[in-house]
C-alpha cells in the first residue's frame, strides 16, 4: 500500500541544502550568473547522487558540464521563447488533453501537483504525435516540466524545486506497452535537463500489468528516483494527508468535481490560476 506519513516528516528542505552547499553554489554562480540558485543546487545534487564517491571538485566540474549541455539544449529547442509564445502555449494545452494531465494545485508543502490519467491514454494518437513530430512532442513535454519547475511557490516553501505527480492507471492495458520507447525518451529529458525535480510520484489504481510495464522502464530511471515511487492498487486515503480535499479531484478522494482531466469537457487549468492560486492548499 501507499503511505506518506514518513515522507511528510522528512520533506526535503532545500533552504538548508543551499546553506550546506554554499561554497560550490557560489563557484557555479561565477559560471552561470543568471541561473536560479535552486537550479544550480538541483544539478549539483544530481551529480552528487550519481557519483557519491567523487570529490567536491569533480562534482562541481560535472555540474558545469551538465549545465552547459542543458543550456545549449534549451537554446536549440527554443524553450524560453516557446513559454511566451501564444502558438506554443495553445499547443501545450492541447498536449495536456492528449496525455490527460493537468496541474491541479499545490500540496500542503507548496509543491505543485500534476495529475495524469495514464489509463485513459489514446495510445494510437500518442504514438502518432510522438512519431510524426518527435521534436515538437519533446518540446511540449519540456514546457510542462519548465512550468512545474518555475511556478511561483507559497511563502516559506521548503522545497522550491520539487513537484508531486499522481499517475492514475485505471484502464491501463497491454496497448500501453507500445509506448515504452516514447516513455523512455521523455524520461531521459527529465533526467538530463530537469534533474532533482520529482519530490514524490504516486501510482494509483495500478493493475497487475503495471508491474511488467514498470520493469521495462526501470533501467532508464535512477535508483534515487525509484525511491520516490509509491504504488497502490486503489486510491490511498493517505493522499489527503498532504493534499487539501478542495484541491484533490473527487476521483482521488477529494471533493473537487468537474475538473480536467477527469471531466473531459472541463478546460485545463489556466496559467494565471497556477500563478495566483498559491494559498489554495494552505
């Protein structure tokens, strides 16, 4: 079963981590003066977790290399421009409908929550989109990650980079196996260019077949990330321990009704709502 009690007591405090890593962060700021401190910390932590036996100097060197590659990649796909381009923002909303996800609000720690109805995916449509224009598919995925990572957090948030994902697998079938390559590709984007952003991932309504699908994707997911996974065959009541009922859709045990993606007629949450509704879960 899925539990959250321990996690609630041991939430990652990035404010303390910034202080503990003040020296390497300061060195990184000389190389990347406009990068937010928590971005620098996230890439540094990723290097520290991947090669814990390396020296501090090697961790800094590896972090610089990774950040340079990411900055180059972001420029190549035009990520910053797309985030402020009406055409791409409209496409991102359509991408939410394709992949059946939305950012529904913040948890009690101020972290954004993404809910995705994996079991409702139209596998053929997703395959067509990801195959016909893989660059656009990746770019739209990156826009969502950028949105989650840069969303304004409530005052006093201890984890200004972390995000929570809830994957509802009700309806998952063998047809989803044809998406393994696509899932592997976008997982690599997450790992390479948005490291240390996933705080917790809750897989709910997981059928037995999920175990087989997860096994195929496991080689592409770090052990540190796997420790953040919680899998339940139903909808655990524990979700209400860290998400207010008015934020959580009724299908997940909350009281929020008629909301996307569970209600396909409802629109995805607007960007303005993400920016302004910071106290919904307080």
